[in-house]
C-alpha cells in the first residue's frame, strides 16, 4: 500500500496519446481533460454544449499543452452516421485513438421523464466508436 500512496506519475506519462473524454465541458470530465493534457495527452473534448467545451479548450491552451480537439455531439439524439463522422475525423486529424473516458451522464428524475426511444449513454459512444474506429 505504501507504494500506491507514494506513486507519482511521470509528467509526460500520456505524451503522444490521444484520449476522447465524453462530458468534457464540466465537472469530472473537465478535470480529467485538464489533467490528461497536463500529462501530455492530446485530448478530444466531447459534449453537448460547445461553449463549455470551448472554455475547457481555452484552459488547456492557456496552460501551453497539446492542442485539444472539440467534437460536440448530443449522445441522446446521435445516430450511427454521427459516430462514423467523428471516427473519420479522429483518423484524419489525429491518426488514432488510444483511450476513451466515458464520463457523459444522463440522469432521469422520474419515470415520467423517460422517452421510449432514449439511448442509454453507457452503450452509445464507446460501442459506436469502437465499431467505427477500424484504423489500419
């Protein structure tokens, strides 16, 4: 346990890694994006609200870290073609995707808030991008 408590990752631990973070505009997603960038990763900021993603982008840029990329998408209304577009853009712009932090959340307050065709957040982006990201 002492080793775990005293562990300190190397400052360039994520250098040259590309990580997509859903829900990156605020809260845990924002903190993860800033932290991953601080450790050298190129982060893909994903979320619904462009203004929030732009603020996180600006924070990363102000720190002098690798340039972030913004891909806004509302997962609730996303279709297969939307995930394919993101996958193609990642391949063209960055060449690969090393990891995904699926942090986006959708909270249902009551049964009356449910929509019959609502997509579950947990299986949307990870599964769709996994199918779409077949880089050679």
